[in-house]
């Protein structure tokens, strides 16, 4: 490729274990190991130090390889923004290994750029829509389960039959909190919390 600089970017979240797959895919396309940048993110943290370093390297002589489009951004708006910065501001090319249509090197004319932009917008929209649908389905599922009487969280421990008697002995200082909890077969914290609740309702 002459004096073209080839880079690769890997992003993995703590939930994913596909770092090796991404690395192998990048190496197979000819990205030098030293030019692969990787960020490991947890949950909502999207501060990407390696990505920022990589961005400083990109210019008109650079090609950036990613395994899949979602490595570049976390949602529709973010993906579009990163694509615009890389291709328009930096003037670099992007190759998405899993999606051959998303290879800005293919046609350096307006149509090639337009096709890439349309495909990206469509993919981003589909991905974002799917995320919204998943959240909506989860919310609907929880609402439906609640309507059926399904309780979320840990089941409540009912008051044992001897609770009132033990509670009264404990309050009259005849037994210690630890003894009271043991007599009811509960951890101390649970007994104390139930005692407080019971007293509030009396």
C-alpha cells in the first residue's frame, strides 16, 4: 500500500470476551501489531484514552480498520460523529471488516462516499432501534410480571410465630438482641429491621 499508515482499533467492555477475535481479525487484514490500539471499558464509562491517542495519528495517508461498526461508538449519534471526524475532518479511510460495503477506500468518488454514509446511517439506526426495543421489551416484561404479582428483589422473610413474644422480651431487656435474633432464626440485622418496622406499625 505504499506509504499508507494502517491502524486498528479494538474496544471491549467488561461484559464481552471478544478481544482476541478482534485482534486476530485485524492482524489477518495486515494491521501491524504495534498499530493496534485497544480500550477496555466498563459499563457506561466511555472515556477512551487509546482511541484519543489513535485519533492524533490519523491523517489523509491513514486507514483505520475495525472489526465491526459498533466499536467506533456507543449509539447512533456517536457513531455518526466519529465516522464524520475520521473520514471528513481527518481525511482518513475506514474499513469495517464485518461489513465490506463500509470500506471508504473502494471508490474515491462522491458515490462511494455517499454509499458508505448511507450504509453507516442505516446500520446505526438499526442498532440504536434494537437497543431501544430491547429496553422497551425489558420494561414491558417487568410491568407484565408485576401485574401478575411477581415480586422483584429478595423475598421478604415473614415474621416467625414467636416474633411478638421474643420482641417483647428483648424490649423488656430480658434477652439480648443477639439472643432474640437467634430465637427467631434470623440474622441480627434482619431481626432489628423487622422489630423497627413492627414498632412503627403498632
